[in-house]
């Protein structure tokens, strides 16, 4: 069995793509500037790239699973040539959360099992406290980006708070080479 790889887990909305209120249509998808370059750098450094996203809009009935998948295809298209290893999503709502919904670690553990990921060397990048808590709950190091809702979550206790995903990649690569 090959050695386990470290991963960088990414929230989607407000982190990889610009935040829109319940993104339900591919025409609303716009990658954050610098996201592609950041992902390529992390991939070249040996990190698996995994998206973990809460999509309560499905559970609320705002859009369908099919809508979600059409949006997802557009996200993957816009993030090329970076290759996303896997994507996990949860459709439950905050008032009726499933055991998978972030800040639960379930989606990270699922990814770890299915793709041979070493969580102890992995990172979580997101724009909300729930993303950072999810990462911390799984023993990951965490980065909060100030895009999306980030500026409302500055006191979330992340290892780093940075302007956007490009800076997040730089921070992770620096820490990976020279860990504290
Ligand atoms: Mg988000």
C-alpha cells in the first residue's frame, strides 16, 4: 500500500469560488483570483486537494442535487489545470444537521479512508469558524481566508488568517518546508 499523502481540504464557497447567496447555477460560479495557481502549487508539493462543502441549500429546498452537480462541474472546469482529488458535500441544514455537516470531521475521515490521506500532516482552509473548527476537530492545522465571510470570523482560532487562497497556499508551503 502506498504511503499516505497529506491533503489540503478546502471549503468551496467564499474560499475557492466567490461567495454568492446559495450558488445554484453554473453561471454564478467565479473562481477566486489566484485559486488555480495556489492549487497547482500545493498539488506539485505533494498535497491531495479535497473540497468539503456544506450545501444546506439542498436541504432547504432552494436547489436540487442535480443543480449542485452542475455547479460542481463548473467549479472543476474553472479550477483546471489543478486536479481536485475528491469532493464531499453535505446537504443538511443547521437546524437539522447530519453527522457529516461541518464542523463534524466525518467528511475528512471519509476522504482519508477513501484516498489514503494522512490527516496529521493535512490542512483545512476556509472562510468560516465552522471550517476552522472542522479542521481542528480532526487534528489538522487551519487557515482562515478573508474572502467570502472570512472577515466576520477573524477570531476563529485558526493557525493563520490570510487575505485569500493564494496567501493560504504560501503559508502552508512555508510551514510544510519549515514546520514549527
Ligand atoms: Mg464558505
